[in-house]
């Protein structure tokens, strides 16, 4: 299988891949395409680890193909550009997030919502236009069409910016789209993990009052003192929850574990919006009556289009927003995945690809 991967494209590449649903990673030689006329090639310096990388490595969603090179929070420096590339030059700092392709012509694509294109191509574990597999950022180089590349402003450190390409846009987009970005509004953030902590930072930068909602009382000091949340609710504390009923304009729910929605719906004001950005593996129970009596909305949101992703990165640079990260070497990835499974990270692992990915080519 390695031989066939190497034969597909002329540009030698090196990374770490999972070979089967054990999800164990090991060094992997493969290949990238040469830089096409609209392509940007860049040396990968950092890549964040998202929980979906773990799900895909273990085939939890039943869609994985192997060998699998994950990573969709990818940042680096441009080394080559195609003849028709207009937005980037060699030496630019750039990033690639969750997608590397879309149909470009459907209603979503023409409205800068490529993330909702029925034919969107995810950064790893999919098939590209030419039928070859897409490989992600746990690798030394990346090639992508310039449309799916974002510019990283000079003021943003690359390691802390990497998770914004998934965790950042996943929380920024619903705050903007659902109008939860107005100064003086009161928004809840459920779960203080990789997505949740960035949601708090974005909401605060927008001038919004933020309440963190968690099952872990020990996260209160972190939420209020470090992330500057205005208040903290323990979801199992009935007195706290009762006192906060009907106080929130909206909630960004980042939790991917199965959890009850009724207490969250109760926290919303009339016309309030509960926006799901986590992806529980099993269906959640949705009581309808509490929605009727307050004309409340339960909605979903997935990443963002390329225009909005660039807007998000620029907003982060303006407000000095980065993810809180633990930088790790490439050969630590298997331990990192075990820790991620236990929730033992504050709040995002970022692989130092540039300094620690040692090629044996």
C-alpha cells in the first residue's frame, strides 16, 4: 500500500499515519502532487490535534480509510506557488483547515459557504478530484488550492494559531451567524475544552457577557480568572441552574458526549438559541414543549466558509486571540491521543512538525 501511495504523485512526503482502527500512529512515506497552477505548497511547521483526528484514526464513524494521515489545523510557510496563484507568495505564513475542495458552483459555494457544499472534500481521509487520497497535516509538506488556504497575520504565533483553523472557526461562525456577537448580550458556553475555551475568548472580544456551563466545578477558577468569563454554572447544581433560568440570549454547546438538552433550553430567554457544535455519537433527546413556550431554537453549525475563516483569523490577530496549547513532538502523538481520550489536555495539543518530524527518506 505504501508503494501504491508513492506512485500516485511525484512529490515525496513523510508523516505519521494510522494503519488500522487500533489508531496507533507510526512513520509513513507517501507523496503529494506537484504544485498545480492554482496550488500553494508549504512546509508544515505546526499541526493541532482535534478530537475528530482521534475518531477518524479509530474509525469511530465508520468512514475511515487507511493509511490515514490526520491533521486539519495546519500552519506553515509557503515554499512554492502555482503560475496562476494570486493571493500568496513564497515565504508567506499560511494555514489549511478542515477542507481542501468543494464543487465551487452550488448555491452554498457561490455564497462563501463551501463548508456546506454537498461535495466538499475534507483535508484527510477523503478522495481528491483526481481520485487519490487526501492526507492531512501530520506531515512535512502540504499542497492545497489557494482558495482553501488562509493567510496567517504576522502578529499571530503559528503554534497558537493552528487550532483556530478548526476550534476557532467552529465557534466564531455560530456567534456571528446567529447574532450572538452583540455587545451586552449574554451567551453560555457549554464545555471548557478545545472548542469551549476559544468560544469564551471570541465572545469576550465581541463584548459579550459569557457564562461557562460545565460538569466540573474545579474549572471555575480557570474559566473566570484565566479566560475572563463573567460567571460559571455547574450543570448538576440545581440551585445554580434554577437561579440562571431564562437569562441567556444564546448558548454554544461544544460537548461531544451524550448529555441532556432540557436544562440548557431552560437557561435561554424567549427567542434564545441553543447552537450545537459538538458531535455526540448517539442521538440526543430533544423535548419540544420548552421550545414552543419560548419560541426557542436548537440549531447546528459546522466550521465556516473560507471567507469567514480568513475573517476569523484576522479578528483573532486584532484581539490577540490564540488557543491555549501544549506543544508536543511528533513521536509523542500516540501518548497524546491516549491523554485526549481522557480529556487530559489544556486545551489543545499542537505537534511541532517543523522541529520534531524526522524523515527517514
